[in-house]
């Protein structure tokens, strides 16, 4: 169940990051409200995942996958470019997350 909570936390993290851009410096009410709800939801579900997962593993996967998702959806929603260095960085993050999971024995 911890991995399910972590997956939900990642979705909230991506929504938070993308929503922050939509708030226009927290000057737009509804994007700001949704961004704050996403931030709270992400931290809450991460805390549920960390009941079982090591904090180093859970937090690293949360931020890593959240970063990758933000870049991918940033390209889709905000038309940001995905370059070769970004792709290589994605691969490094994924390899690190997989290695952490294997090393933790979970």
C-alpha cells in the first residue's frame, strides 16, 4: 500500500508544480487554491507512504518522479522543450530510483 500512496503523492507533486506556474505568482484565486490543495495532498500521501518506506527511498522517488512528470507535462501543457540533456537526466533519475528501491530490499 505504501507504493500506492507514493504514486498518489507523485501525482499531487506534479499537479503542485504545474499549478504553481498557473497561479501567476499566486495572483489567480482558483489555480492558487488547487495548487495549495495539491501541495497538502502530496505531503499527506507521502507521509502515509513513509510509514513503511525508508525516508531516503520514498522522498527521492517522490521528488525524482515528480520532477520527470513536471518536465513531461510542462512540455505538453506549456510547450516547454525536452532536450537531449533533459532526457539523459531523466534516465539518471530513473536509474537512481530503481537502484534505491533494489538497495532497500522493498
